[in-house]
């Protein structure tokens, strides 16, 4: 079952253009259906190093390394992956490193899978507890401006930031039990 | 109580050789003893000694190596720190940064917390794990005469390279680097990018 959001709303393609406009050179990710379009575009772009991770926390380290070397990076992940990053987020606070994250939400709006709810419900709280600046996009038209804002705040004010793309935008996976 | 390791190399002698005639070398050191070791050899703007983020050293090295592909990047870390971020070896093997080297100073113990044994003291083979991940150049270093060739290999840029260096479990005097993370980050950026680094 393909859960990738249809490109009819335009935001997955527009997010790629936004990453290019912000001169993002390294895109780290653990795949999520909601990010599948963006990941495909990043892999296909020779000017972007698209790095598939074994766990999201590697992406926090990668963003620090990229910034040390003068490149801008971003981390794409599902809300469950935020839990894997908690201690690593210390690095962005300690070093004042731009660490923009784009998070697709599960356990958030009409969830079917009970296992997704604890982390999905805690995602924003956990990020904010670790000093990350968080903004949400719950309508398709909000996605691009919100990601733009959190990218700007990461690179202009030197800190971890996150846009949470709500499950209301992405649609809830139903496991065939519509 | 004296702690035993199967290794005999002296950690600061190894690090001193690896950092000799360092040229353009960029160094990330895992938290704890590796951070004190690189600082004991001489603090440097192109050193990033970590104070936290256990398990992240190799991933930081990857991001830096990708951003600065013409410069050799060396991650020096401990066996406990490497075990915590072991999956990053697979990520690095797939990304294939030729300029990245990871050297694990393996004393088979958690040195900062009371010298409890790590898994490497029970036979877990980090070099085999790196090989299994697909890192193309992997070695286990046990003798002094292997250290200078390792230093040369780090500068060759034909990696990614992984070396497990079996060291004695000695506890040495702490030599602390600056604790201000913003300073540590800014000085490396400035040394690579000039004053422009702060105006982006």
C-alpha cells in the first residue's frame, strides 16, 4: 500500500525546490512514506548528498559534521524517529548548530496503529524539552511556508528546529480496514 | 585494581604518531579519553573534542568528510563509543567518503565510568563488524610499527578506512579541551572557511 501523499497538493515537489533555494547539500533520512517523493528527488539530484541512515540519531551527528565543514543539511524522519534523537539533540544546543528537521507525523490524527500513538503524542513535547524550536503544519497549504520558516530559523539563529507535518495532511494509514 | 586489556599499545603514543605532521587533517574525538588524548598532543582549531553525544563521533566525521572531500578527516574514538554508534559504519560504507578514517582506541573498557568491561573484552570484533558493514580498508593494529603506516594511510584519501587499535587499559592524567561547544565549532569553521564562516 503506497502511503505517499499525492503530489496534487504540490507540497512534496515544492519542498524539494525549497531545499534547493536554501542551498541544502546534505539530506539525511530514515524513510517515511510521507517523505518518499522528497527522498526520490534528493537521491536524483547530483548536487545533493542523500544519506540513508540506520537510525535517526546518526542524522544529528551528520548535521553537526556538515556545518563544521561549511555545508547546510536537513534531517527527514517520521515522528517515531524523533525519540531516537533525544540525547543527540544536546549536540545542537552545545555547539549552536543549525539542525533543521522535517518530521512526518504518525499517532497524531486518525491513527490506526496503537504502537504509533505514544511517540506521536509526545513528539513535540520531547523536541521542545530538548530545546528544539517546533512549528506545525496541519494543512497542505501550510507545509511549504512552515518548512521555509523553520529552515530560516535554524540557519539564521543557529539551533535545532523542526516542522511537524501533521497526519491530517498526510492521511492515516488504515491497513486495509477502511 | 589494575584493569587488563588484551592490547599493549600506549594510547597517547599512538595518538601522537597519528597526529604528527598533520597538514590539513580534521579531527573529531569521541567523548572521554580520546578527547583528552588529542588535547594532550596539543589543542588545535581543527580538533573537535566531543563532550557528549555518545555514539555520534563517526556520524559527525561522515558529515564533515562529505562537506570537505579534499581534506582528510579522522575520527578517533573509544570502543564503548563506537559500539553505541555501530550502525553508522554501515551508513559510512554505503556513503563511501574516501577521505574519512575511523580509528578506535580499543582498551576493552568504559574508562570514564569506573573501567567496566565493554563487549570487545568478551570477544566482540569491531574490525570484523566494520568489514561486514562493507568498509573497504579495515585493520587491527597491535604493534608499534603498524602505527606510522596507519598515519600515512589516513592521509592517502583512499578510504573509508577503519582501524581498531588494541591499547593498554591505562588511565592517564586528564587534559581537558575547552568546554564551550560554540567556540569549538566556530574555530574549526573559521579555520576552513575564513572569517566568512561567521557571516553566512
